[in-house]
């Protein structure tokens, strides 16, 4: 019998629905990484573990190609003596300009470990999202999404690509009392070990259901970030709300 998701519009490359929050879980609770965990709130970093080195490689290659074309052509002289040639060369090289700016902006300004906060007392989940655009000159805003824990369903997808292989956990946000998905967010980027992926979801469920959980994560190191110009900064009102119990502001 073909397996089918209980959700209306499951995630792409869906492999299975994870147990509901109060149900028995597939694995014992265990965090992979954690920024903070206490009796009120928990913050989990989401380190992108694929494509980061590739962005640096593409940025350097694009910059080298752009420099080569500028130095090996009559671009500079055309700029002063032939307006039409300047415009043609500028348009011809515009994809390289975009690629250089996009790649360097991504690796230098985009936080790699955008976190998720779980507030056990409020039964809320706070998601820190950095919205990247394909156009590097546009504003890339930070958006904070707040969801009710009761509306979240866990999903696991499986990837078999060369650069991105393993299991990824998504949280599908549904309309209250239904399985109609209205939003979703990544809980963990690709994890090679299925047990670790299931244990992360199990830990979130145990924590939010006020069950005992271990506080020590599997990993304590921080992957290379290379974002000296941008760090994770929660808005002050969200910072207060997401780290305090109901009624405490």
C-alpha cells in the first residue's frame, strides 16, 4: 500500500509524517545543536550545511572572470571614447556583476545559523527568517514568524543529491484543527543520520510537552559562518516575548 501524508500539500520530496506532539516518538529526545535551553524557552540554530563553500567558490570565480574580461578587453577605453560599446560591454557582463554581488552578499551578510525559538510557557514557536532575493541590490529583510505549537506538524523529507544528501526536518503550519498547510519552515537542514533527525523532532515535542529532555546537544562546535557584517538580532519586543512566560513582559 502506497504511503500517503496526512497533510494537505506535503513538502516536496516528502518521505514520512512525524509523530504528533503528544504521541510516542520514533527516537529518544536529543538535540543536535542548541544556543540556549531552560525551563521557559529553547533556541535551536539552523546551520546551512550545503552550498556554503560553493558560494565562496562561485564568488571568487565570478570575480576573477569579471576582472579578466575588464582587463583583457577595450572596456576601459570604450568607456571614454565609445558610448555604444560601453553600453554593450556593460550589458554583456551584467550577469557576472549580478553573480559577484549575489555570492559575496550571501556569504558575508546572510546569517548561516538562523534560529528557531520554542517557548514552552506560551506554547509559541518563533522563527527567524532571512529572506534572500535573486536580485542582490534589493533589500533582504529579516522576518520573524510566530506560530502556535498546536498548529505544527512534523515532516521528514529525504534527499539523494550529490551535494545535499540525507534527511531534512520541516515543520508544517496548519490551520487550527485541520491538516491544511498554510506555511512551513525548516527545523533542521540535511542530517545524514536518520536517528539524529528523528531525535531532534522528538526533543522539540518532549520539551514543549513538558517532558524530561537532555540539555546537552550532540555537537557543541559552531560551523564557519563568515558573516562579519550581520548577526542574528531579534527585535526587542520579540526578544522579550519569546524569552518570558505568559504575562511577563
